[in-house]
C-alpha cells in the first residue's frame, strides 16, 4: 500500500502508476498486480492474465500494425500530459485518469 499525502496525492500516486507500467512492461506483471492491495470498485482483483485478456478484448489480437497489444515502458516514450488524481466524493480514495503506454505509444 502506498502512503498518500492528502495535500499532494500526486506525489505518491503518479510515481506508483509509472512504476506499475514499468514492472508490467519488463515482464514483472505479477509484481505489478501484487502491488495493488485492494480490488477495484467492481471487486476485480487484477492478474497479469486478466490484464492481457482485457487488452485483447478491448483492442483485438492485433493492435494495428504493432502486433498483439502489450504494456510498454513509459520511460521509453515522450512525456504525456498527466492530470492530477482526484479524491472520490465519499473520501474513500482517489481516481486517476492516465494514458496507457501500449506498443510503444500512448493510448487515448
């Protein structure tokens, strides 16, 4: 679990997300998924296989000319605009909308 400063939640959340992508891109999907300590709001506990299945379900077996959809290392891509995390109305946590590095480019 990450420690989040309520005055500056981006200080912890943005590096966590970036590191998550790096872990997944470098073949450490299990470690990336284990770093998420709670199910999402739908009760889903993500695994490398479920993330791969979601990518294929969303983008198909081939992500354009770039082949099978896969998470890329964000450090190998140009910077992307990042909007700050926002707190849920009920105060239970934060949501964070971030482009996904896929097949060497940023997703929409």
